[in-house]
C-alpha cells in the first residue's frame, strides 16, 4: 500500500492499494482509455486505487495527477 494524495477526496492523503481482479483491471483500462497516449498500453501494475470510504479513484503510482474514477458497480 502507498500513502498518497487523492484528488477525489479533497486532495488529501490516503492509502492506495494495487488493482485487484480482472473485473477491476478491465474497468480501470476503460476508465483511463482517453488518458492513455496513442500507442500506450495499459499496465495494471502501474496504477493503484484509493481505499478511503468508497472512493473509486485510480491513478498512476508515479504520477498522482494521471488518473480517473471507476464507474459505479452494478
């Protein structure tokens, strides 16, 4: 886990965990689709997710400003 800034939580510091499971990784790839540079491949290990009270923020481990919000679960 990492303790980093979360823009979705008022720009405060929170614990982030690695992406888990194929479903979450697929949702992350789709949510980040427009942010990826042309030809850039989504690598799940490069991203993590905020663990604070239902926050759905995913962001790059090395650049906290590069991220997106996962869609609500069905």
